[in-house]
């Protein structure tokens, strides 16, 4: 599959409207591997600078009519710690939103989700490590297209709250110890 032709996405239009500088990086999409680590390799950036956006939802409480959703933005080389996000969001428990709900709620497909210009403006939380980098990469709102920008500009555009959200990806490999 060929790299997507960079197009002006709603996320890019939002950045333009705010006067925020960014770079568009297109890459070849592999529908079998939409991981942020794979995207990082394709756009030649370290995985810890390629941030992925996950949609989550608070688990419903007794008598609760609406279930609040939240965006979590974490480094590509990490996984979301749901307990940390629940604490940051001030809710008892959070889970990942169902994949079938992602597009209707955000307007974006898996592998192309971004906080910017989402169909519904859910509260966003960004892992505090975002501030460690000169530039970060986030989805432009479509598969095969990333936006590279300064973290401070991303935080301004999304109004995301900084929090400790991530943990190292748990490896399933077993290390062998030599004699």
C-alpha cells in the first residue's frame, strides 16, 4: 500500500486557525500493524515522541445516565495505565472505549484518532512526558498522516491536562539468563 497523499485534515485546519506551525509526514499504512511503534519507524522518529490517542470511558456508576469519555494521549512506546487516568480524571474506574464506538464518537477510525477537531470534544489528558521533547508527532486525523509540532502548541490546541498516565509496555518475552 502506498503512503497517503498529505491532505489538509480538520486537525491541520485547527492548527492553522490557531497560527500553530506544524509539519505533515505521510507514511505507508499497513492495516495489519497500526501501532505507534510502526508509525515511528516509518516517519523516522523515536517511538517515545510519537504520541497515540486512545478513547476511554468511565465505567457507569449506580444511577449514572451518561458515561463520560476521555482522551488519553501517551507515548508510542508505552501503554495506558487506566488507574492513573481514572485518578487524573477524578472518576472511580476507566476502561478503553469499544472499537465500535470510536468512529461514531470521534469521527476518526482506529489508527487515525486525534483529540483535535474530534466530533465530540471530550476532555483530554496527555502524559507528562510530552514536555520532555522539542517536537512530538500525533495523528493528523487519518491513517497514513502525522503532524509534527511542539508539545506546548499541542497542549494549547487540545487544552489537554498533563498527568502521569503511562507505564512501560509489558514484554511477553522471557529473558534467559546465561550461566
